[in-house]
C-alpha cells in the first residue's frame, strides 16, 4: 500500500499558517498529521504546492515528493485532516476492512482508499497519483474533520489535545514525577513549580525544562528542548514545539518550533508559527468585550468562528515590538514586524505601525538577512531552499500588500 498526503485548492485558506509549510506539518494537539500517518507503517508520498516541494525533500526525508513507484491499494489523505489519534484510527479501520471508496466533506475529498489493478502489485514508475477532485467510487462515512480556516487549528486543538497526549504516553518511555506529570529522559522541572493535571496530563519531552516558580496546568505538552522560563504560567491547553523559549502567561495556544516568547505578557487561544519573536509586554485579546462569538476576516470576507475565545494567528518569522497589543481575532502575516496596537489583520512582509500612521512593505532581502542571523543564533544552517522559500512566500502574498485603500511603500531598511 502507498499513502499519499495531498494538498487541495482549499489549502490556501489556511494562510498564514500553511504558507511556509505543508498542511500536513501543522501542529495541533501536540501532533502533526505526518507524524500520525507514519504510525500506519506504509510508504508515504506527498503531493504539495510547488513552492514547498524542495522543502519536503530536505525536511521530510521519509516522504517522497517526486513521481515514483505506487503500490496498490492507495490510501489518499487530505493534508488538511485534523491530526487526531481518533482520525488515524478511522483510516486504519477503513484499510483493515478493505472498504474501497471516497470520504467527502462538502466539496472536499477527505480521504480515499483505491483498489487499482493489479492489486498488490507496483504501478510502473513514474506514476502520478489520481487527482482527488476527480475520484469516483462508493461514498464512505467516517468522522474525519478538516481544517477549513486558521482558527480551526485552535478550535480542534482544544478538543483533541488530551486524548492525543494519552496516546503519546502509551507509546513513549516517560517517568511520572508526580500525579499527571510525565517527563522523558533529560527533561527537568525546577524548584517551587506548581502543577495541576486534573484536566489532562503534563508531558515534557527529552531536554525540555521548566524554571523555578512556574505554574503548569494540563493538558500541556513541552516539545524537545523547549524552555519555560522562571515565573511563567502555562494554562489549560498549551503545546510548545521543539526549541521554543516561553515566559509570561500562555493559555490554550500552539507554538511552533524555534519561536520565542521570552518575556512577560499574555498570549491566549492563539497559534504562533516558527521563528516568531514576541517583544516584552506583547499581549493579545482573546475575548470580546461583549462576550459574544468572534468573527474572523479572511481575504476581505468575514467568517463566523462560533468560538467565544479566539486570539491571534501569527505567521512564520513575524516579530512584535515591546508592548504590542493585538486585538481579538487578528491574523499577522509571515515575515511582518508589528508595533503599537494591531487593530486590523496584518499582511505578510510589512512593517505595521498603524498607530503611527505607517504601514510599509518589508523587502524580502531584509527578511533573508534576518533569517540568516536568526538561524545562526540557534546553530541552524541557512540553506538555499530556505532562502528560496522566503522569496516564494513574498511573491505568493503580493496581493495582500496591494489592497484597495492601502498605500505601501518600500521601507528603507539596511541589511
């Protein structure tokens, strides 16, 4: 069998979350979809947007992004599938039962199990996977939710987090330091730390550390080498990616690898991409003054979330200045730098200081130079594919910086 993770046309609705990563690499509930699909134990192929193919080749060595040998049957999985243990269980059950057909949600193909003759034999390479939009077959019923918009990542995170963590604990070698607090080898917790695992476990991966005088409320997941600094408070549903550095107060949020929120300030019901840095005192609102549900704006269109608590969605490489205040339900694009109050959505690759009457374009060359310096601080080599990805992201988001009524100029920043 060959598993094919495919991105469809709707994946662009997930920007800025999926702008610089395949949708199957979005963290939610402490897992990425690609991590869970790997547990099926079958060869994996990826069909992703052109600007991500080189990244997949370098960063996902166990996945082929090229045309090659396909072995029937084919299990095709939409890369926007929510990465829950329950969803993978449903897919495994379809395969075990040999239920060939297609699972659909609205106009989207969620998954398909295809019996291509001759069964069990390789299709002569090179072979391209079928177009998901044209698949025909028996309609199958399965509970396989998809991410439709960025806020869905936060919404599903809060529902799948606790069972996903239980699955992690069943698969790993963790030591229970105290009731509900589990640590992998090399993880450490400082003195005078208060924990509350009554609503879910607290899990520290290898090399993760918690400084003294912290408060941790489960469910919580600290990825490898994640650091929680002294006096920090992590409340009710925080998932930290590897090599993150976190201080202040964080609630019900996902933080991707290599991101820093080192200083005081509140972050709630939010998603932060990779290589983000929040300046000291940066805070976001995750609740309207009316206590009503939050509406998000995507590409000039309002979308009802049905959620009372929604914070910020912040793309990769974004930065905030000290004392930045982010209003409820705002998105901040990739590679943007924001100052003052963020009262509107922020496009990618801009310097946003609307409070001071300035919104200017951030040249991609400045971001490439910044990336190199950031990588060096973490002893990460800047590769040609990283540079090209920034250039592609800049081109793909050009429409965001040329909206009616917005007059953006090139910011005269030095490298």
